[in-house]
């Protein structure tokens, strides 16, 4: 009986293996492929990030220094397009677009600058980078004689780290609207915030001096 019981148990194991063994092997293979695939994906992402970093550093080197002209400027903007196309979901693509806006401004192409900055402002998940885009869009709006639009942009959720710059541009917008009191208050606030955050903020005191002292009611 004992031998028969052992034989029966062995038969049960054999049948179970026959019925389920291939699925177990397939499952193990899929698990192994999953691990391999995840590691390969991580390696691929690391390689992509490294490639994006290298291209972005090349772009920075290209635009650093003297103002670009002619073919150099065109080459730089083409490199921006390459980085954005090949690494569109990366920080480097967003930084490249910020640089592209600066290059577009050099060409007096405020429309292209606005397009690049809007793309970053509306799609970035990085608060600081997004805030830089909002601020630069506001500066362009002031330059385009649209201070009302600038004030709207400055109401976007801009990070506290850029509060002094935000107040500075707000002052520019109010000055463009002819509201000197609001401009003065904004610029004074900008200086206070810059001091609190230990950030240099150039030119604001000159704008205050040019505006003159606040007139008092008689």
C-alpha cells in the first residue's frame, strides 16, 4: 500500500508537471524577460539622458560669449530643434527651448521666442523651469507693448525662488501702463525680496531713481 501510495503521488506530480510545467517555464521566461527588459530600458534611458546632456553642453558652448550671427545663429537654432525632437521629454529639451527664445530675441523674432517659451510654460512639470518661461513671456509682452498681458502672465504660479524677478517685471508692466505708484511699489518689493533671498537684482534701483520720489498729497 505504501509503495502504491508513493507511486500514485509520483503519478500525480508527473501529471501536474505535464499539465502545468510549460506554463511555469513560460512564466519564468517572461519574468526573466521583464527583469532584463526593465534593466535594458533603464540603460537606454541613461544613454538617452547622457546623449541629451552632451548635446545641450555643446549648445551652451556654442551660444556662450559673443552674440551669434549668420550661420552660427542658424546652426545653434538647428541644434535646439534636434535636442527637442530627439529628447522631447527631457529637462535638456526644455532648457534648449529657453535658450532658443534668447536666440530668437537676438534676431528680433519675438514670435518665435514666444512660441518656444509657451511650449515650456504649458508642458513642463518642473516648477522652476516653467516659472522661468512665464517670467520671460511677461518680459516679451512688455516689450511688445502689451503690459496687461504681462500682468496676466505674472499671475501664473511662479516659484517663490523667483519672486524678486517676478516683482521686477511687474514693476516694468505697471510703468508701461503709466501707473508710477504701482511700479514703484513693485520695484521696492523686488529689492526687498532680493535682499531677503540674498539674490543680486541689477538695474532696479536705477529704475526707482529714474522714477523719482513718490509724490505726497497736499
